[in-house]
């Protein structure tokens, strides 16, 4: 039995997905910062999902056919989530296997594998990929963390709900309130002490879904209290839009602040009524359209943003319009020809669906295994890239070109290996590594070999390399220095270019142009000390 269709909920989905997209648009259009808290759209999705799924489950549980209730739920969930997700993953794998460097392709492939098994939130946490960091945006499947959190919750929720209904039906709200309260306390604590873990952790997010679950057990608005209903309906809008427009990227999240968008969603669903002046915001044709395609739109939007960043495509108005036209078109086609047919048993039977699921999983596993076994398929690139040591993980904490050649204390990258030619050796820190690509292009044209030997926080003082970062072990620098000396000694007469951030290393001052560009006197890589 399905819950009666409500156009306002599709409208809320539109608010959720568009706020997330506009938040991410700021990545490639820095001046488009009108939705600093747009990430709360995910929280709106969580509440809606908890409400609708609990409503459906309760309807089926009342039939007292508990086994069928659980089985039907999981089949419906798979048919709802998997087809569109697998399509996006397949297209993404094809595109990014062409454009990504070998080590990045390996990371991407592992994230793809974690996505199809709904554990990508743990993958991104274990790889220390902070959602708020600048470099997170080069991970095309980063947005799948929310799907993983949701599916991990629904893995056990039907059984929990069935047991509560059998033994403690009258106390179900109390159970929800207790778990919601504990989850809020946990998220508040972790937001202050372990923010990256907190962001991806199911138990830190569980209260958002349970607020929707709790709402499913309540009666909706009281028709006899018109002014009372209108006030809370207006308050719901205020809480959501306040979150979208006034929360910031650095807001501790999730935390008690997450109650703003989640309680706002709760109020809008509970106190909705057809005759209300604010209804047009979420019940117009535009909102309903975007609400219907919201799942596909969410899946498609982020890989395209990552592609633009990775390819270093310069943003302009045409690209802005092309981006939206592309993701909206793809989302509509995915909704019409993938989502809708797969959700209909009359069109695609369960047997056909599970055959599709089985062969898709096997294909993804084989493809990822092939990429990893072949070290990121380095033969896609010329000899310059073949000098990489692919056994060494790429240094993904820097969003720079040739980052796989940065911070290596051995097996430095070489553009050629001709003993008779002069070599240009680039030594320096991350600022020096930014020069690598253009130097390589120029020197290649003039028949020079080029060697990358850049490393974090290198400071050359009286020909001695000094470690200026308290978070990097001196032993690593010793290995680097020994290998660099050996490289120079064994090379023919070479030209050595040294470049670094002297202003920081010599006087400890961070960048501040006195016009708003201020690093704030700290470094995300550790404290700088001056001897």
C-alpha cells in the first residue's frame, strides 16, 4: 500500500536538490555564493525519506504479514535506488577512466566500488576526504556518501519497526524521541572533536531520518486551528530558508544546528494544507517537475562539476547554462526511461531486475579490479607519465596538476631518460609544484629533460634543506634529501631551479592582501615554526 501522493513533498524535494546544486555551483563559480548553506538539502531529503518510508511500512505492518513486509520493502528500495545509480556510475567510469591520472583513477574506482555497496561514507572518511575541503571536489562520487548513510539506516530499520510494533506499539514515539535525542547529543559532541568522522557517520545523522519517521506516527494538522497551523507552516519555511541562506561552509555540521532544516521540513509536511498563500513555493509546476526528477538530478550534478574542475575548464555564462541544460536533460531522461520502468513490476519483473543487478555488480567489480591490478592504466599517457612510480599512492591533499609527482621522497618523475642531455631539476615546495606542467611543456619543446623533485614546506637555507612543517617527520626529509643528492650527483651538468614560499618560511606571515584575501594566520598542513 502506497502513501497518498502529495505534490508539496515533491516541491520540498525540489528545494532540497536545487539548494545542494547551487551550493556546489559555488565550487566552479566562486562569485555565485548565494546559497552558502545549500548542503542542508541533504537533511531535507533525509526527513522526507523517513516520513514516506515509515508511512508505507506501517500500512503494510498493519496487515500483520511481517516477512512479506520486510521483503517487499527491500525489493522496492533496490528498484528505486539501483538502476539510476548504476547508470550514472557506468557513464562516470567511462569518462573518468579517460581523463584521470593513474593514481586518481585508482582512487575513483575504489570510491565507485564503495558506492555500489553503499559504504562510500566510510571510504571518504577513511581516506580523510573532508566534504568541506577544496580538494574534495575532485572526487566525482563524493555525493554518494548520503545514499550510503540512508541505505545503511534502512538495512535494519524495517526489522526495528516491526519489533516495536509487535511489542511496544503504544510507546513507539518514546523510542523515536530517545534515539533522536541521543543522536543529536552525539553529533554535537563529534562536530566539536571529530568533524570529518561526524559528517559521514550514520549515528550522527540518524536523528534526521528519525524525525521523518516520528512524523509518520503523528496525526497531521488540526483543521480546527487555522491560525495555529498557518504560524507553524510559515515557521517551517523560515527555518529551511534561513538554513540555506545563512548557514556557512564552516558551520559545525551535523549538530544541534541541523534541527533548523529538519524541524522546518517536519513542520511543512505536518501543517500543509491546500489553501495557503505560501503553497505556490512548493506546489507550482516548476517545483513539482524538479521534485520528480530530484533523485536523478542529485546523481548527475556532481560528476559534471568534478569534470569541469579536473579538466580546468574556465567558467563562463555559456558553460553555466550548458551545465544546467545537460544535467536537467539527463535527469529527465533517466527518470523517464530508467527510474519509472524499473519501479514498475509490470514492465520489468523482479526476475529480470535481479538478473540486471547481478550482471551489473559483476561488471563493476571486474572493471575496478582491472584498473587496480593494472595500476591505473598508465599506458593511456605518454612517456612522461610512465615515469610515475604507481606503487606509491598519489598525494591527494593538493589540487594541483601532476600531483602524483608531488611529495615523493624517491623515484622522482622524469620527462625523459637521456643521459646525454642536460636536465632541469625543479626543487621546492607546493608553490614550486604548480610550475611543473608549464615548465614541462616548454622544456620538452627545447629538448631538455625535466625532473620533478618538489616536496612539502621545503626551505633552502645555506644549501641545507630544512623541514618547516611540524606534522611531517624529519626522517621523510632525510630520505628525500639523500635521494635528491644522489640524483644530482649521478646526472650530467644540470640546471637546478629552486622556488618556494619564502615570505612564510622567513617571517611566518601568511598571505593577506588587505582586501579580503586573508589566510587567517594558520595552515591546514600544520604549524610553521621559525628556528
